[in-house]
C-alpha cells in the first residue's frame, strides 16, 4: 500500500490515456510533457543562479520565521 504504483496501476493509467486521447495523440502529448518539464527545470536552475541560492531557506530556523519577525518588530508600519 502506498508508495510507488505497480505494473497493474501503470497499465490501467496507460489504457485510460489511450482511450481518452487515442494512439495518434499519445506520442505528441508525451513529447510536449517532456519539453515542458525540461523547460521548467532549466528555468528553475536559472532562477537559482540569479539569486545565488542553491537550496531554499529552512523553516526550522526561528530567525527566518514570520512569527519571530512579527514578535521582534514592535514598530508600526511606516515608522521607519
């Protein structure tokens, strides 16, 4: 239970896709999905390079939490 889908589930999903889109359109859809995924990865990598961050900031650090910032900043907005 849970985890990765088995062979039976994959065959069922492929059969449903075949019925919905037809045999002619499946390769086109797979190709478009692959291109979209590679473009997404490329954009994510470019975004990481431009910000200089390889990994997102962890929410476990109390210094970076929103609640900590709200408690430590007692001034009203615009009082800078």
